[in-house]
């Protein structure tokens, strides 16, 4: 019944039968069937209020909207609310039986590290003997069942439907990435979190948020909304780490590699196959490289302890965890060339990955960096990305990422604007040919970083997604060149 779904929702007015039966929720008028509760939400491209007549014609039993339409056919209930997207999250939660309240739900937000942290927590708790769910950029998991990922954070209906599946499957925990877009769009409204993790915040998504201050504000919304009794775990080494938790009702905990913090980590030694970390006085060998991964692993360690896992078990499992698909993923040729495929698509992430490689490579090992920038996204980072790639390598190969609706060559020209005269680089628009060129240049022992797409198995060109996997392309190039 509609009235039960609206409990806890701020309703300004209700026109019609408040007890009408609701069998389905939709915010896309094309998916409306008889008995649907349709939400007229305002998006970046369209206003759902314009599609109310289509939803009604398709048989919507009720409509949630911010502005009541002039024409309100008899037999259809109209619910006016301050914000339709907030109401959508709240109603979706109620429709599926408030599944997040029946899970221990932990959200991870920040610019870099969200996927690795959420995925490693999911793997950690499954190895601790629990059933768990995962909502990430790479994949959604309901215990051991994998579902292809479409968004970092899905819409409110799909989120709650998946969490209901997790509850049905007997899951105790759910670990999810929380994107800045989803926070501004209130996709997490109605969810009950027991904890939140902040990784870091750097230059990204300014095409959407317009200013860095707005991007920070979007991330901060997550911690502002955490309830008393939850934990807010923040990176004390990030200059905005404490800003994130200024107004939270949650219990604030910190982790760091440099600052004083509740959970401390120090990198003792780094070799080609891993690092020796000191976590709160205990040394543990991990199969990861780089300071950025030391931060990720420290947040995983801290979160596990905050969720009452045994410390000795956490450290044991931490030493056995492996990298996430497309995150610093190594591929070796028979001749001794190593390619590293990584999702790094922001200046900070690219700097971190290149810095890590430069820390461990020997003087006679050359580094080649293949990198591009996405189209129809934040263009201001393009010159900086190119400069980081050129400055940190022996040779950079500037190429396409997902050009989307932009001209690939124009994106590369914008990247080149950040380079000094005489900079060492190649510009090859075709990404496959760019990878082949780097492989052709590499000698045994050299390292090739292929950055930007990581786990993705497509390339978006002209708004059409074609199959393309950097890992497949590297393997093919290794096979054809040598």
C-alpha cells in the first residue's frame, strides 16, 4: 500500500487514494506497467516531470513529483514531495523491506582507492567465514554470485533490490563504493550504514561538480549523513581528511602512514613482489606495491577491527589477499618485459602508480607509459595527466581512452598543451596501436604502464561501446612482437 511506503517521507500534499496498491517502482516512464509508482526525478539531461503523462498513460497507479501537474486524471494518486530523488531512495528501501538495516553496510568514498578497499573488505570477510555482498565499479556480488556492474553506485531501486537479494542469501555484510555523483543525486537516501571510509580526495569529476569545493562538499554529504553509533574512518594524512568528518554524528576514527592516528602503518620494505608493512606494531608481508596500496590496506585492516574481527585473523588474511582486476595488474612476456595495467585515470592516481614503479625499478629498466583521457569528462586534467606521464617515464605514448562523443585527436592535443618543447612522447590515436608501439620499444627487463581503463572491457568511441580490454591487447602484443 502506498501509505505504508510513504512512512518517513516528507509529503507536502497527496491528491487521490493514499491506500492504492503499488506493485513496482520506476523513474523511467518507458518501464512503467499498470500498478507502478512513478517518480518524476530531475536529472542532468531530462526532467521526469515531462514524462508524467506517458507514465500515467502506461498505467501508473501513483506519481511522486515535486510539482503537481495541471492535469491529474481520476484514479491516479499524486504525491508532492520536496525532492523526488530523496523520496525514491526512502520508498525503495521500504518497498524492499529495509534490507540495509538487516546488513552491516559499510560505504567507501574518495577519489582513488574505493574499488580496491571495498573489494578487499568483501574478500576479507568472506575468508573470515561470513557471507557478504559487494557493490563496486568492477562487479556486484551477492555472496559468491557475480552480477555485471553498470555504475559505481547503482540507482536507489537497484541498490535496494540487490541488498534484498543479499539478505535472502544470508549475507551479514555489504561493502559498497559511494560515488560523489550518487551522493549529490541522493541514490543512497534511505540506506542505513554502520560505517563509512574516506580514502582521499584529488582533482576529478569537475565536469560534473564544476569546482573542487563542490566536489569536496559532495563527498562530505556521506559523512554528514552517518548516524550516531556508526563509525567514520578517515585518512588523517589527506589534507581534507578531517574536513570530511567535521559534522558527522558517527564515531570518528583515523588511519595514516605519516600522521598520528588510531591505526598506523609504516612501509618497512618494498620488493618487486610485495611490501613488508608494520601495522600498529605488527609486521605483515602483503602482495601489493605502493604507498597508495598501503593506505588501502590500512583502511581495510582498520575497518575489519572496527567491525569486531579478530586482529590476528585479519593480519593473516591480509597477507594472503591479492590485487583487484585492473588495479596494478602485472602481465609478463616470455622475454622479461613487464606490463602493468591500472585504472589510474586522475592526475593523483597516475602520479602514485608511476611513483611506485619508479621506486622499485632498477636503473637499467626503462619505463613506458601509455595513457589517454576520457572524452566528455573533466578536460582540465588532460594537460596535467600528459605532463605526469612524460616527466615520470622514459617515453610516454599519448593515446585515446574512452573518447565518447569527442574527437580523439582533439583530446590528445589538449593533453599535449601541458608539455614543454622537446618532451619525449609519441601521440598515437589508436589505443591498440599505442600499446603495440610501447611493446615494440621495450627491451627485456623494461616496464610498460598501460593506464586509464584497468578492468574495463570496452572502449566508448562516438557513443558506441566496442569490445576492448587493455589486458587482452597487451597479451596479444607480447605474442606478436616477440
